[in-house]
C-alpha cells in the first residue's frame, strides 16, 4: 500500500505540478491545475492508485478555488454594502435638505399671507 506522500507525488507527477501545497496557490494556478487533473481523470490510462491520488489532489484544488471565490464574494458584498450605506447617507441628507427647503417655503408663504 502507498502512503499519502507517495500518492501526492503521483498526483503531482501526473499534473506536472510537483508536490507543492495547494494552500499556497493562487486562484488561477489552482484552477488551471484542477482542469489538468480533470482532463487526466477523463482521459484514463492511469492506475487505480494514480486515479485516487489525482482525485484527492482535485478535491484539494477545488477547495482552494472555493476559498478564493468565497473571499472574492465577501469583498464584493462588503463593497456593495459600503456603496449602499453611502447611497442611504446621500438620500438622508437629500431628504433633510428637502425638508429644510419645504419649511423655509412654508415660512415665506405664511409671512406673505398677512
């Protein structure tokens, strides 16, 4: 039976990536390697051990991609929330200005009615 290290080496050799940690990869690197892993699995011609190692590597890479995408989504949500808060503040100040103008207009109208 092979060890996890041997399986990682097989997966790394199969994808041409070596035995680097998936956690240190950027999104594009992880995605590209994942595409290669899927291609190798779909093509076939690998032993059961190689296929299992490729599958495990693919799972690791998919998790890395998911973490990157989740982080990007959180950044977008935060930016959109900031814009929304800015829009709300603008609407509140615009509303206050309108109320002030309405009050001043009412006062002028009241003063001219006498």
